[in-house]
């Protein structure tokens, strides 16, 4: 992806839009020299899915949108053939799309046109100030609890905005949309700017409207109910209102969330009404409920849906070919979930000649430092450090981001992790920041930072302690444990409690019926207990974290090559 120099003003994108609409730039693409591009060329190319990365200055990345995740067996096989032909890396994204990394300058145009010739797929509006890939749950239209198929709505909506000259690259910032007409909900769809969730009003099923979500916030109820027929026109009105009235002064404050924050929800609804041809009803009764999904799920037609586990979004061309060939042979559908997993819908039984890996399907990991210059860690590799088996067994959702931008959706998971670097307690080294407290099924609240900075060596141990506490709580799932236990205490106390468990080895239970002071006394006479009582929980946690950092450095030096150790 392209990152402009810091000396350019925050309004540079608005200046480019005013000078030339991205849609009007499009005819120039075929005549560009991809080994020598102007800064303006790079900005415009974002709107068509083509971009450079500071990490790979000599190569390009192409991003592909699959509406509702429906990539299809034939299309997916052709994508795999492109990967082999051009020696690319294929990543599945958390918006049910595809990234193709490592494109040589001389291959950009051929690949770009090849992908856009595939029926139903496109690279348009996959980056930049655009309407991003519209997502839904992977069992849309096929699941046993699906009441309204979202895909026709998604196609209608995409037909309106995808190549609309007034919208391509012209929005204040990106807008993400999620829709589900399925009762059973296991995906963080409240992370979208606009979310339409299954609901019922006056005996008719439709959607309740939620607005203002993003990677770090949940969509808020707009007190609006729309029917299936009204869904696409309403979403169009939201896009038009955002384009007309959205804030454009500071790019960090230009999302729909900030528009609502600035004007208030009621005023934003008035803006939307200007572009909507009829009045709407107040919100109905939400029909969304939580359910855990396995690798095999019975579908409404009696066949099965199979979840094929990727390597946290990474997948090889030969795997894609095998999956696509099997799907084609059995008339099955291939979809990409927003959990970075592949779904094969319509398989006859559980006896598949396909064997996916042991990675946890409940972990979403951002691109990481191998593919993104913002990331501090190689996130997809570090994800393997987590307790895979237990996370999968208990369906504990983990969002793993390489920076605070949150592409791993760390604030929309049971356990959120951000890989950072920290020098607070000595040598600059990798640290993990852990987020807890998210109640995502109903969009009640995002996760917030609890463990502020722990050594990477301690990440796995802290996650295991959280899992252990959940298992002993008796709660039905980790989200219930979050709501009924973790969220009953202050975040600073939760941090100290688990650090104290880690330091002491004491098996103290986090009983929400007991007072924090009473719980801390269970750890006995410790220096950090005195600090907690006199200076507060955070100061006490700092004392433990400092010791953890010191121990981590000593351990690392002890296992270091002797020649390197002397150089230190």
C-alpha cells in the first residue's frame, strides 16, 4: 500500500479529488510506467486496488473484493493460477477479500486486467476513500438459521457504488458495510461503519440499523428498522449523506463515527433522510443470537458447510487448486469468511479428501511486518505462539494486530492483542498489549486495553491464565465470562490480578462476588500488594512488569550465541 511522505498536508487527498476525479484518471492506467510513477499516480491507483508498499518498493500489491465473500470455485482456481504464474503471495483478509503480494512492475497491468475479467470479482474501491467490500456471514442464504439472504442486497448495493463516477475515491474516508439476515451470529459485524442486523417489526423480518463502527469502535443503534427491500436504498442514502456531509478536515477524524460524534446521531439521520425516498420505522426486535460453529456445519438443504483453516490468512496456490477442484466436482460454493477462513458450502458429507492445518480458526491476524510497514511484529508468525488447541476448543475469538490501527480487529474479540515495541523498562524490545472486555454479539462494547505492556515472552502465559480462569468460572463461553466476571472489575485491577497470579503461582479465583482488596489478600504478603494499597493497582502492576522485563532480558542473554553475548 502507498504511504505518502509526512510533509504533505492532511488535505492532499482532497486536493487530488478536486483536481481530477479518480474515475476520470482511470483511462490513464494502461499508459503508466509502473517503474516510474508520480506521487499523484500512486494516490489514484489506490482506488483501483493497485499500490506500492514501503516494505516492497520494487513490487506491488493488488487487492481483490469478493462481495459477501463469494469468490466461487472457478474464480478461486484462476486466482491460484495467477499466483503461480507471477510468483505471488496470497492473503485472505478480514473483509472477505484477497491480497496478492509481490507483483512485479511489468506484470501489474496484465494481472489487474486478468482479475477484473473474472465474473463477480473486482479490484475497484478496495483501498482509499471508498466503499470497501460489503461483508456478511459465510453461511448467508445456506445456513439453517438464515431468514433473509443478504447477497442480493449486497449485489444491488455494489451495482450502485462500485463504478459510480461521483463516488470512486471521492468519499471523506472509507466506509465499511456489513449485513446479516442470519439469526446465529459469531462474527464481529458491529465493527462496520454501517451494520444491518436481522430483526423483526410488526411480524415482518428485516434489519435494525447500527452506525459508527470501525476497527476501534462498535456501531451504535440508530433506532431504525428497514425491510429487505428497503435495505439497499437505505444503505445508498447513508453513503450519499456521508459523501455530502462527512468531515474532511483531518483524515484521522473523517470516518462516519466522527460525523456522528460531531453532529449527533439524530442530525446524521436527518442527513440520511435527504437521500431516502420514504420514511422509516423505529427499531424492531433484534433476532441475533450467539452460536459457536465447528469445522462442519449442517446446512438448510441437508448438505454440509466445511471450514478450511488457513494459516491466519496465508494460503498456498496448490491448496486453493485442490479446494476449488473439489468444490467444482461436487457443485459446492467457495466463500471467504471475515475470520480469514475458507468455507466450502454444499459438500455431501464429512468424508472430505481435504485436510486443513491445526491453526486456530478463531484467531484473526493482520498482515504483519512481512507485508505492512506499520506493523512492529511478523504477526502471522507470532500467532503460532498462542495456545492454538485451547483457543479453538473453547471458540475464544482473538484479534491480533501489528499496530494500533487495528486491522486484526483486536477491539472486537474476546482477547485482543497488539504487537508493539517498548523501551519503558530498558532495552527497546517487542511487547504485547492485551485488550479485554468486548461484548460483540449484541455490539454492546469494544475491548479496552488491560495489560499495557508485557514482554513477548509472557504473552502466551497470560493468555493461558485467562483461558484457565474462564474454564473455572462455569460460564458458557468467553463472552459471558467477560460480561459476568471480567467487566465487573476495573481494568487496572484485572491487570494486577493476573500478573499477581503469574508472579506468585497462586491459584486464586476471580470471584465477582468478592471485593478486589479481599481477592488481593489471597496472594499473601507481597511488596506489590502494599504498593496497590498505597499507590493504586497500576503502580503495583508496573512493579511486576518491570521484573518480568528484567527476567526476559536475562533469559534471552542466557540463550544467546556467546559471540553476540560479549558484544552486548
